[in-house]
C-alpha cells in the first residue's frame, strides 16, 4: 500500500512536472498539484495517504521556489 500511495501521489506528480516544465516557454507556466486536507488533519487510518499528500505539499513548496526564476508557478489545491 505504501508503494502504491507514494508512487501515485508523489512520484507521479514529480515525473509529470519534470516533463511538463520542459515544454514551457520563456513566459513560464503553471503547475497545479492536487493535495488533500488529510495532509494536515491526519485522520486515523490514513497514515500512508496523509504522509504521501504531506510529501506532495512539500514538493509543491520547494518547486515553487526552484522554478520561480523560470516564471513557473507551482501551487496546490487541497
């Protein structure tokens, strides 16, 4: 279950963003990740899911800083 959740919620977006950014021109672009309130509420029974969405939140914040010089906005809808 761990591998499935993290591959879907963290690795998948990372690979997709890497590929998408290659196609953005000099005017930049936008990346919108799909997060979840579970990353902050941490409900019982959702440890792996909550952790994977928290990891995606962290990836979103880091990439927003790293890609800002290229005029790429990275945000999340939670």
